[in-house]
């Protein structure tokens, strides 16, 4: 087996970039950046559809977090940042300036993580999820014939023992919850390798697979034992803290506001939505409680009506089928109401959330089609209701994702949310720009579009009913609460109980949903606010675009035009659309 140095791969591309002759070849710079960045992240490369780099089959290897590998990342990021900074952007077109700004900000954000946050030293879920993605991508994406893809899986399985030894060397401490979730997700990896993948191995490769899987499984089980018995003796706080959070917030949200300013805006929006819900619930009260006096307090009134709405849900056995049926209905609505032109090509499959990702994706998620191989299709994940889930938790989840709640999930994740947005992104030209902008996707753009698209569907009359209106407002309360949770839990000492009180008593979420969100708020940082920040930015951009367009404003054309740019920061999108 050839030993591959990621440092040498990155160095070769950096030499090509740094030694480019004048005038600078922007297309070459984009391609060099993409090649180097994906060489440093082979697991991501497979998901992007980038399989080979300088004679090295990236599908055969794992990311390198050894001391040498991390140093290679630093060299790449610093060198690329300097190269981009040397360019005179005033002589470049707006689209190119947007690309280079993405690269520059990406380098700064990654260096912040490597040098200050140091995820690779504190978060075991990073290693566990990389392994899961490394095996799952060639297992589910048909980018080559089955025997070749299983050959890649076997090659990666053989690298797992060394990869986990590196993880043990790097990890100096970890928050208890990160440790615990890593063990749970690692159990998902073990199941994936030992059962799901093993059951599909071509006969000719069975011996090689069994040998590689045996060693990998031994290492994975040993890693769980190490997490439980060794790393657990070195706990740390999961909170990022005020200073680091503010620095990360600047790159992740890119909205020009501080966490405190964004928090204040979210709290004001929370009060506004709650007042609207009080009015909506008052109108529904006679339908569900005929002859009974309305509660005078807001919480009592809204909770009572939402309780009736929540009772109208599917069964645990029909959860998947109901989501699929909702997807068909939403697709037809988008077409008949001309929300925007739907992409002509593309395939979306509804599947269970992979076990190694369920720590974060407790309800559902989305995996876009590889931008270099969009024909392979995308996946809409729905986290299943497992047989061992307590009955009370099952009922809580079904109530949260009732008839109308499940519809909003489908809109958000698929139609016309994430799936439509990423299908548009795959058509951006030139292809290097499409790949770059998907690799460096701006989360407020992505999550903000999905929230905004839900509002557009409701405003245009999708499932027109007071129940849907109230359910949507409840969902928007959750979007706003996400921001409050993240800022306050990470920087202001908000306790679990205070977080649960906010979600259950102020935003009317079911307990099972609220408990899962508390866990998510501890596992991530600066991701939960992207929904609120992005939603507001999309609304503001639409207003500005409408004002610019005047009587010629067409919502469908606005949506099409905005999605044709790919997922750039919303401030960048504003410049591109309003210039």
C-alpha cells in the first residue's frame, strides 16, 4: 500500500499557485484551491465527487490529523490567504471578487479553528463522524462500479486503526456530552461496517473486506473503551466562551453584527411572533373549545390550541410514508404556484438518517448531490423512530411533527428548501465556481433560504388553514429560540433548565424536541443562529430587490436569480443582485 503524504499533495498545488506568472489566472487559482483543499480532506472530496489528485486516489484515504498533516493544513491556509490578499480586487469582476472573498474568509475561519478553538484536540465526534462519512459515501454514492467502490471502502477500513491512534494522540480532553455522543455515533459506525456494508460486499471481495473490517472494528471498539475509560477522566466545558464565540460568530454568521446585537434582535422577534400567535390561537379557540371561555394569559391560550393541533399526527409506522406523500404535494404546489422554476434534472431519495449522524440530526437532515457528479442524487434524511424509543418520546416526536409540522420539515429540507437550492447551486458556471461555492457554503444563505422558502409557501397558500399558520409561527419561534439558546448557552451561562423553559414554555416545543435541541446546542456553536440571521437577510434582500425592480418585480424571478449565485454570504449576494 502506497503511503500518501497530504502535506506533499498540498505543497505541490501551493507551488503551482504561488508561482503563477502574471497576469493571474483566476480559473487556475480556483482549481488549485479546490484541489489542495480536497487533498487535505479526502472524505469530503468523495462527497464532492473529486476522486483523484496528482495520481493519488483520494477515495482510498482518510483525512490526516497527524502533526505533519495539521502543519500541512496551516501552510496551505496561510499561503492561500496571502496569495489572495495580494490581488488587486478593484480590477476584477464582481463574481470573481465574491469567489476570492470566500476563499480569504474560509482560510481565516479555518486558522481560527486550528490555532485557537482546536476542535481536533477536544472533540471526538469529529473523528467518529469522519469515519462514518468515509465509509458511507462510497457505500451510497454510485460514482464507480460496485467492486471499485468496495475496494475504496476496504482501503479506508485498513486506515482506521492508524487514524484512531492519531485521534487518541490529539485528544487532550473533551466535554462529557461530546464524549458520550461520540460513543453513540461510533456504535453507529460499528453497525454500518459490521452489518449494513458487510451484507452488500461482492463475493470476490468478501475475504479482503472481512480482514479489513475485523481490524477496523477492533479499533473502533477499543476507541469507545478509551473514550469511556481514559478521555472521560479529562473533562472540559462545552461552552466556547465570549471571546472565541465572537470570533467564530463573525465568520459563521457574516452579518456584520455582534452576538449581542443579534441576540437582541431575536428576543424582539420572539415577542412579536408570540403576540401574533395569541391572535391566531384566539381565532381557532371556538373550533376546538366551543362554549368554553378563552384563557386570558397568552401561554395558556396558545398552548391549549397547539395541543389540539399536535394531536393530529401520523403514526410511528407511517412517519416515513407521510413525509414522502408531503414531498409530492409540496412539489406540485411549487409548480402550480410558480414559486420558482424547478431544476429539470436531479434525483432525491428519502432515507433514514445515518446512525453516525443522529447525534446532531435528531429529526432530519439533507445531503446534497456531489457538485461534480450531480447525477448521483441527493438524500433527504429522516431520523427514524426506533423500536427502543420510550412510548412517551415517540408520542412527543409525533406531536411536534404533526400533520402540519411534518409538512414544514419537508418544505425546509427538500421542496423548495435545501434540495432545490443545491440543485441550482450545481448549475453555477464555471464548474469550478459551483464547486468552490458549495465547498465553502455560507450557512445563513443555506438555512436562511430553507426558512424563507417555508414562509413563501405558507404566504402563497400552501395547506391554507389557521392550523398551518399557527404551526408555521411556532416553527418561526423555534428559529428565533435557536439564536437565543446558542448565544446564551455558549456565552452567558444559560442552564439546561433555563433553556428547556424557553423552548417548552415560551416557544411551545414538545419536551422531546427541546431536550434534543439542548444537546445540539452543546454539540455545536454558531450554527443554530444561522436560521434566524439567514431568514431575516433573505426577507431584507427581497425587499431591496423589489424596490430596485419597481413594477417589474417578479418573486419567481427573484428566487431564481438569487439561487443561481450559489451559497455566498448574504452581504455578497446583495451586492451581486443589487449592483
